[in-house]
C-alpha cells in the first residue's frame, strides 16, 4: 500500500465534505520577525507592545495576515496541492487576534463544485476556519481554487456555486476586546490621517514598489508551510516558471499601503478578493487603494474603513478592468477589506 499522498484532485471532492487539516502551528515572535523581514510591514499596533498597550491591548498581536497565511497553509495539502491557481476570496472575518504562543489549526468544508468546460480542471469552493488552542474561532473565509482532474473520464459533479455576500456588513465587524483609539498617537503611528480625512471614492497611490525575488518568495511560501506544487515545481508549466504565491503579493501590497494608510491598523474582514493575473520573480509590485466605505464601531475612537487594495506589476493607478470587464494584464491583486482606523 502506498504511504505517500498525491493530494486530492477535482474528482475527489464532494459538496458537504469536511476536512480536518493536519499539523497545528504554534506562532511566535519568530514568525513576526520573518514577516517583517519579508515585507516592509510597519503598522504600529503590530510593531510595538507599547503602542498596542496605548490602544488597550495587553501586548502587540500577531499581524492579521500572519494568522491568515498560517491557516491558509494548513489547508493547502488538502485543498490546493494540485491547484492550477487560487482564484478568489469572500466572506472573510477575523474574530479575534492571534497572540504570540497561540497554536492555530484549520478545517474546511466543501461548499461548491463546478467542472470547467475543458473537462481537465474544476473549481472547488471551500469555507475554511482557523481556531486557536482553546478552540476559539480566530478567522474564517471562503475561497475558490481551480484544481486539476486526475481521471479525465471521471463524471462531472452536479454544479453547485454558493451564493456569497458582496461584503461583510460593517455592523457585524468584530473589534478586538479592549481595543480603544481614544488616546491614539499619530506621531508614533507615522501619519496624521484619521478616518475623517478619507472620502469615499478617493484613490491613494502608495508610491513605493518592490521587485519580487525567487528567494524571498520561496522563504515565505515555506514559512507558511504552503506545499502547493505550482509554487515549487516548474515542470507542469509550459513557461518553466514558478507561480508566486498570491498571499505573498497580498502581504507585499498591504505593507506598501502603509504609505498613505499608516493608520489602517487592523484588518477585520475580507469582503472579496481576486488574484487577477499571475506574478513571477522579477515583477515589481506597486499598489494603490480606493476608499469604498466608512463606518463607525462601538469601540472608543475606533472607526472602520472599507478599502480596495490593488497590486500591479505595471505601475498603473486607478485602472482595474477593461471595456470587456476583464482585469487589465498589469493587475495582480484586487482585494476588498475592512480595516480599523482612529476616528
């Protein structure tokens, strides 16, 4: 009997299937140090225990995307080991912070299936949740991924495409317990701009760019224990290139957004997201944001800003899709999220 695992293929999934993902992961200051080495991440609440205490927290939590990537990585061997590409996200919610020393584990439920017209691949929709060592829900989200078929003769499943909310209702955003921006220090945070300084429809060019390197991408992908073959093995691709993990682009763009959004401190929801075009080593990632909505929360001095974060490889700003409704070739990421910001 074979003891190795080739991973699941499209025909191996069933709607309603629940998968408990292996290998829980304890996160620590090491993950934070590596995250801040890989990305120019500078948001104050994730950089300084003292700043976090000024905001009512016991210490600095782990960066929100550290928790996201860790949980995502747990799901890869069971969901996207044989993926062609991860396609998008919806209904993502951060329920509580992740702290140094927390152990994260993950499980996913298959909520949709759709075989592609070629008969060689299909799209798998899963809802993934990450919990800590106390069984508390840390985050959950829906993602859909294109997965190869192994047996091309396997019959196509009944098509089930889940109905997903266009955005997380701001009234349901979960503010971390104790968080307050009543005494927020904009000198320490790096910029004076508060919630009232942003207008719906405003476009912010984050100016800076970072050229993606193979070494950093490979380190990041291994850091999150992401084993998807498309990021490591070049042989299935005709161009002989390794596809850069979409989460690497996500974290790079979020870090670049500091310039102009330094006070968008904590991501609390992911409304939607698409990896619009592939990214490869040598591409230079730049980013711009559009303000989509503004909301209040019940926490002292804490507001919420809904942002569209767009990563590009051609330096364009403000342009997203062509007349045909398809993403422009220079667009890498289109991410719609809610972030907490001082009022």
